[in-house]
C-alpha cells in the first residue's frame, strides 16, 4: 500500500465509503487505473471502524490495515479508559501494538510510548498514521514482545499486552496459555522490565482460570460498553493480591459510567433475601454479572432476589443509583402468548429477556408470536416458588440519565 494514497485513490475511497464492498469489487473494471481491490479493503476496514473508532474512520489521511486488525482493536471508549489507568507514567511499552488505538491513547497521558508489533506491514501503517495524527511521543518497533524486551535493556513504568485470541485455524481461544504471546510463560521476563503490567483479555476467558494462570494479579476491571462486556483488564505485579478486587465498569453512550466493586470474600459473605416481584425490577449490568457479583449486588442496594439462579432483583422503592437497567413492573403473567398480548400494541411488539427460563428468547418469540420492539419489556423467568412467569415491565429512566 502506497503512503499516502494518491489523490485519485483518496477520491474513490471518499466517494464509496458507505457502499457495499462486494458490489464495488464487482465493478473494479470500471476503474482500470486504480488498485480497486486494495481500495475496497480500505473501505471495508473503515466501515468496521465506524462504530468503535469513529474519529479515525472519518480521517481521510489515515491508512487502514485489513479488517481483522480493526476488529481486534480497542474502541475509543475502552482505549480512553485504559489510558486513564496509566496516566502520568514516564514510559510505557505496548508489546502487542496491533492497529495502534491503545498506543495512541496511551500517548496522550504518558511521556513516551514504545509501540511493538511483529507484523512489519502493520507496524509501518501505524508509524505513518501516528504521524498523520500529530503524535510524536511514540516510537514504533517491528519485532515481537520478547525480542524487544531482551534487546532494549530499558525499564518501563508499565507494560501493556493484548494477546491474540485466535488459534492457527482462526478459532477463538479460552485460555491465556493458548494466546499469542503466552503471557504466563513470559511473566518472569515482563516483571524484570516493569513493576506493573496491564493485560487485556477477551471476555470469553474465564476470570478465575486467568487468575490461577497468572498468579500475579493485583486487581482487575471488567469493562462493558452500553451493557455489552468488551474486555477484561488485569493489573499484574510482583506481589499479587490474595483476593484481587474487581471493578465492574459500564461505559454508557451519554459519556457517564456505572462502577461496582466486587471481591470474592464479600460475595461469599453476602446473604441474599428473596421475595415475589414487587413494584420495581432491577437487572445488573453485564459487567457486574461477568465479575461474579450475583449476591453482593443485591445486598449492597438492599434489594430482594427473585430466585437463586435468576439474578434479577426487586423492591418497593426506586433505587435510581442502581448500576443496571431499572423497570417498573406492570404485571406478573403466565408464560403464554394470550395472557401477554393484552399489554402489547396492535403490532404485538415487546423487548424480551429470558433468565433462568427453559426457552431462549428466539424460542419464546416463536412460541408466542411476539415481535421485537415497542415500549414494553418482558422478563421470562422462574419465581421464588419455582413457577415459570413473565414480568411485564416498562423502563424507568433515572434522573441522572433521563
């Protein structure tokens, strides 16, 4: 790929940024003087970046790598959050640089960043893009993590790693030892070069297993964006915590965030109270559930649990500061279509969630004929007495976000 793109190529990308890449590829013969296949890949990658990296996607000066590198990159929201964790450091090395989203955000709050990427073509793209973005305190290195550390002879305040989560056949991995690089194996080398390591992992990895594999976890963060868990961060050091504290973080579209602190000892001591559905229904955000706060979230907010395995909570008075979705319960109905449709509009639409219920959302919709949409929320679950019920709800918007 030529850096920068020639003017004709730039015009082509700008003109077709929102078009179907497959359709553009079929029309390549119409533009014999342009490298259309490569430009289509640029367009495809920019389209992938539109949600997670909108500022970069709109920047016509940047070069984009293959779409997979964009898919694996951090979003602007999560990269900004990670940067805040290391703010004020003198030197940080991003040992798995990728598309450079994290390195660029680290550079805004760290005096100097070393970007390390073993894919030489990708490293060249990032070096070019950093220049276009006016970022001058990042040094790029086209090598792998271990070779860089062994040859640098430097000490760092932080090392950051985001191991590749796909095996050689393109499948997803579920253990850190199966990722590249193998962080548990590299830990002695990493700790010789920095007192603190920030590790990003896929939410698919089991947190308890990761703590056992790493053995040096001080604390961790479960990061969700708009109630979808995107990544788990681990701070590693020479002296691990006996019970690493977990912070469940939900970054919301309006720029606010919900935080809840969890540790296993507090969770083990929590004694939930149970009740039938009352006036309000509370659903913890996804980060809290991933962090394992199945009981302590209820006791912290003095809520009553509907069932041991449902992880839904209720009470009579509104707790607007609850970190999750809040609903007003309109009725408790049988789990069949006819009794529910009287609450729906003429189009028969509602949002459906199933928790501790024998059917998936798709199966529930097929059986009842209820379509997606509308202002009513249905929670199909099991109540305190073991009955299958549906809670008919409307959403409550707390004052802080309404």
